């Protein structure tokens, strides 16, 4: 990364990564969507392939798979919407959970990517902590790397290397960070009649979601995530299972993860109301029921 700055041409930067043993793949110019058939699964260090890709797409952004595939995981701090991820990052830093990063890069939208070495022999799946505006990019995910570019607010912004840590670099405990940023709510009583085995329920629901027609994909995944939440499936398991079953080049792990987060928030925020509250307040639209009405027939027993 020391050879790359904001002025390095994208084809040259892609070759530098590949020569350094970092697998890369092309993403849409000015965007994040992969332009290869299998996205991050096509990432390679093969110089001939990398050169061919960027000869064909000279303005393509550079994607890097995270986790064991590249040997790096990334803590992704977001600043979109009403939540500023830097607040949560500062709390995690004071708790000693994000020290030891090797490189810090500024994202095109003003967020921050902290790169850590992957923990050898340990699978750390990607996840999102939506309420904290921090995501984790690990196994099954990817990140856009400098000097890629995106159009933000009508102007071109560049992913930049902010700082290289000259001190000690160490791995990050992704599960401990997630538990700190998004603590699990106390377990809820299981409604009668639901599946006794959450893993079995997750597998059946993910298999059903994978068969939903493309035009109903979002609502199908949302409904399946709602049912997983009702069945007591851990949200990280739900996100991982649904990603493995439904991920497509135009429907990636990040989008699926956001749908799962929204579904779990919806289910856990739903509480019974009294007759008085129902009569005086505005009607509540149950998004899980709406999703179910738009999706094909759901699997029996769930």
C-alpha cells in the first residue's frame, strides 16, 4: 500500500495488489458492484487475468475479498444517515477492542476502514451492527480499496490511505466487538407451535428464500429473516445462512445483511398493545406480514 496513493491509476494499483499476493477483482466504475460473474469469488492474484480485467475496464474500482482469502479483515465505520459510526468506534477503542490495526483508509463517503490481519485458522464471518453504524468485513465479504473512486454528492471522491500503523499489529476479536456494539437482547419466550430446532428452521427458511423469484427476492428474504427471528435463530446465523443461499452478483452480503438487521429490529420491536392504544393511535403496519403477502407460499410449519 505504500506504493499506492490517490494519483495511482486504477489498472496500475490493481497490478500492485496482485504482485503483492493480494487477490483483487473489478467492480463497477464509481461504484461497489462486482462486474465479474461471481464477484469476490473471482478474485485472483494472476497478473494476466488482472491486467486483462483492467484493460477491458480501465476505470473499474478495485475489490478485495476479506477474511482467509486475502488474509485481512476490515472494521468498516459508516457515517451515512442519522448515526455516526465514529462515536461507536471511539467507545470500542476506549474498551481496547479495535487496537492493533495495520492500516487505516478513508472511504469515499467519509467513513473509515481499519484493516487487521485475519486470525489464522479461525473463520470470522462478515456482519453488520446497524445501530452502531459499524460493519465487519470478514469471510464471505469484500471491501473496496484505495485508490478506487465513487461519486458522492455529485463530485468524485477517492478512497485514500490515511495512515499505516508503525507499531504492533494484531488481530481483532470480531465477536467481542460485535457483542460490545450490538449486545443481544434477553431471550424471548418461544411462541407455541414454532420449530424447536432453530438451525433446522434457518435451513428450511433459507432454502425457501433461495427459490423466491427475482422480483420478490427482497420481500422473500425479509420474511424469512422475520421468521428466523421469531424462531430464536441468532441474527449472525440468519445473515450467514441467507447470504449463502441467496447471494447473487447484484444482491450481495451487505444488502442481505441490512435486510436481516431490519427484520430482526422489526420483530424485536413489536410488542402487544392494549385495546385503548389500538383505538386511539394510528394503525401499525406489520412489515413482516406485508413481506409474506408479497412473497410466494411459505414453507409449511414456519
